[in-house]
């Protein structure tokens, strides 16, 4: 790679890292071309971008981003590296978990989720279990709706009883 190409690659990576709230550093080196293509297809279906990059370029791109410290990730930038960019925190982990049911790789080296760094392949299950923003919003809405539904149903059932009592009292008074 010439210097201009490296500079351009670093700029592109810097932009990717700046715009992606979540990214994973993985190793998929032992996979065949067909398996890598299948993995890329699964990534594409789930809105995850997979990119194989040189570690030095990745490190320089991360270092060039101001205001965020990515130094914890630098140790994982050794050996073959593929980056997975996503707008959903758990999507890459779910893809890795599913793909590894029939393959040994990809191996998770590290993940960056909302300024938290997860190091090691043992984090895949925990990351896959993370709830997405949409799932959390849905749960909060259900929790907020449930007390209101209980009050409404209690009023409906009690309202019938109350009306019956009022009618009975009214008939007695006559």
C-alpha cells in the first residue's frame, strides 16, 4: 500500500469508528472463502458491516479520534482481524453465536459498546443477551401500560357491582 492509500484507509476507518456506536473486533482467519462469504451474507442480512483491515491502520484510526480512549482495544489488534460495525449492540454477537453452531470461528477479540470495552471470546453470550434500544423501549411501554390496564379493568368490573348496589339501594328506598 502506498502512503496515500494508507492515509485514505485511515480516514475511512476513522469515519466508520466515529459513526458506529458499536463495533466488534474478531478473528475469522481459519474460515474458507465460502464460509467467509456466508458470514458476510448473514452480516448483510442483519445490518452489520464486516470489514477485514490491517491492525496498524485500525490502531491509527482509533488514535486519531479525539475525545474517546480506545487504548483498551489495542491489545486485541494482533493477528488477523475483521471488524464488524453495527447500529444494534447485540447484532454482531448474535451472528457470531449462530455462525459458531457449525464453525469454530469467528472468535471475538473485543467489542466496543457505548463506551464500554468487552475483551475476550467468553463475552459473546453476554453481548448476545444485551437488549437492543427498541426491545428496551418496548418493555418500558409494556410496564407503563400494565398498571393502567389493571386500573381500567378493576373500574369496569367494580363499576358493574357499584351500579348494582346503587340500583338495589334505590329500589329499597322506594
